[in-house]
C-alpha cells in the first residue's frame, strides 16, 4: 500500500469532512474524538498488523507522524 492509498483509506474509514494530507494534524480536526481514535486503531491494526497504544495516540499528531509510527518501510 502506498502512503497516498493509506491516507485515502484513512479518510474513508474516519469519515472526516476535511481532506487529509501528510501534514494534517488529526487532533486539530473537529471530527477527532475517542471514536475516531478507536477507528484509527482498528484500521492500522487491520492493514498493517500494528497495534497502536494509548501512548502512541498521545504522540501521534499528524498523518506523517502516524506513518512514522506504523513504519515507513511498510509502505510501497
């Protein structure tokens, strides 16, 4: 999966109105809440087999930081 495919899939899963880009700060979006965090955890786990922890969610702010946490090497 490419990073762009991941971002598009994330956009679809989270059902955010705002267009997600690499520099988008997820926590600044009006739609960001605990339910969005749970959807994010599930999406990342299903697609990459990576389990995000509470500490990860606190440290991840932008889409880029999420990709870094997942591991850039997991993308095409």
